C-alpha cells in the first residue's frame, strides 16, 4: 500500500519538515544521533541531517526510501536508511539521543503500545522524544490521517504511555498544516516532547 501511495509523482507529504519538529530544533544539537521513525520520503530525516545530526531513517517502503535518497542528494546531506517493517525490526537499546515520530498513526492500539515501548527503549538516558499526531477530532476535519479513531491519540493515552518520562511539552491544538497532498488544512493535533530519565 505504501509503495503505491509513495509511487505517485511528487512528494505525498511535501519536502519541507513538519512544523512542530522544526519549531523544536533547539532541542537537537549537531552531532546527536537521531532516529526518524517511519520517515517516508525523507522530509523530516533530510531536514534533521541538514541540522548536522547523525540520522537513521527507517521506513517500510522501498519507493519512499529511494525518494528520500534523491532528496538527500539534492540537499547535499547523507543519512542512514533502514528498509524494514518497524513492527518486526530489532530495535536497539540506548542507541539514540533523539527519536522523532511524526504521524505514525498507521499503528493499531496493539502495535502502538509496542512502538512506544521500543522508541523509549531506543533512547539514551537523557534523550529526547518528539511525537506529533492527530486527535480523534481529526476524523471530522478529514484533512489527513487514518479514518479509524482507535489509531488516534488522546491526552490521557499519551500521559499514560509516557508517565515514566519527563514531559517537557504536551499540547492539544487545532492548527492549519500544509504538508503536501497528504496533510492539508485545519487539523486536530497533539504535540509531545519528553525526556528519558537520566
């Protein structure tokens, strides 16, 4: 399915970084090792590499990874690409200074719990996780994301999942986003920034 979606002309979610991610660039210093989860066509991973970060970008779509490689070459940066199903990938432990997960809402509740645990485990002590997703209200907006409310995030769900981390920012808001054809228009969002205890 993802190869088919990413096989269309152009970049499904554009080539500019997610606005929430870019707004928190100050949390990610050059030289830090960062994992970008389900990085797709590279808009976020390539931007992270442009900030001087050592980026590993994982995605299940070979088509998306090829587009990411082209974008990286155009921008004059390099990153490590991993072609894998993140549900089956052998996630490392204490390997990254930062983990970025932007709109990974293809995950059902069971897989989501698995991914949240894996992302937390992959962080070094003191590492930062940046997560943005849609709230259930997004279904009424219809401007992106899955139609299944079980895949979307509520504040209580996020608070429970990351109760063992230091919450730096947790915010719910409705905002206009324009990320290619895939995400465009008024959107029901939730932002999370957490730090792994040292």
